[in-house]
C-alpha cells in the first residue's frame, strides 16, 4: 500500500486523483483549506483516507501540519492552486497589481514549493512528485499563466535534485476541465463553447482525465519519465 498526499484534494481534479489512488488500494491523505468540504470528501472515500486541513500558501500552517502528515510519502500531488484573479477586481494601482501577481504566485507555485520542501525528507525512493500545471503556461493568462510556467520550470530543477534518490518529478498540464470550481461559476456559455471547439477531441476535459495521467506518472511503468510536462488538453495546445 502506497501513501499518497494530495493538496487541494477536496474537489475537482484533486478529488478525482484521491478517488483514483483510493480505488487502487492506496492510503490517501487529502489536504485543503476548507475543513468542512475536506471532511465531506474524506467521509465519502472512507478508510484508509483521511484529511489534514491547512493553507498550502502559508509557511506557518504548512509547518504546523507536518506532524499530522505521514512519516513516509510515496506520492505527492501538488494540486492546490487556481486563478486567483477570479477572486478580486481588476487592479487599478501598482500596489494592487503586485498583490494580484503575488496571490497567483503564492497559490500556484509557492504552495507547491512549501509542501514539497516540508515533506522532502519523507519522500520515499521509488516515489513520485506530480505538480498540476496548466495549458495557460503555454498560452498565456497573466499572473496565473506565469505562475504555472514557473511551476513547470521548477519541476525540472526538482527532478534534477530528487532523481538521484529514485524519485521522479513531473507536471501534468490540463486544458479546459469541466465540473470543477476553477471558473467560480462565471464561465460564459460562449467562452465554454470556444474552449471546447479549440480541442481536437471535441469535448471538455474531465477531472478523471487528469487523475488518469497522474496515476500513470505515479505508477511503475513511468519510472523513466521525469522533468517533463504532460499536456492533457484534447489537442487544444499540441507539442512535438
């Protein structure tokens, strides 16, 4: 039985990843900021899943949570994040601009760095760190896209330092994923249709699509894949 820690695991992609690992017989620790939502997710999964509530962007909260996290971690999924610009008005001053950019960097990059650093000595050989990035890192999306691009760059650096310890590090970069809280229920139907039409598959992605990619990268057949970005976007942005 592997031990898996997933940040931002109460809903959406994180929740789907938790369900996939749990179904595979792994011990899953779900983390997130919202205690009640997290508790509901854990209750629905059942044993041996459990939840640990903390804000991954806050160094003090991460440090305080360490004692509640496993002594050995086989798989760490850094999923916490999202476009924080949806939660605030457009900045009109330099101070507001700085705050908006820092919020996205904290939420999508610093959160992953803090949790990984806190658990680094607990990561087991043969294990994996998987960061959840975004198509926005390649297509642009202001501070959010820049933060996810930074996450992809940091993935390469982390893969280099953890590789000698037999730990792989990769990023999964979703495109448009329906049935998540990402757009805060503010996505216009016309915009949704445009996002779907930009794919080659003709459909929106689902949380399970990302969970499947995460499970693959955490599995035994992906041990020679590290330092990579795996795009899961239905062909909306292609690579070669």
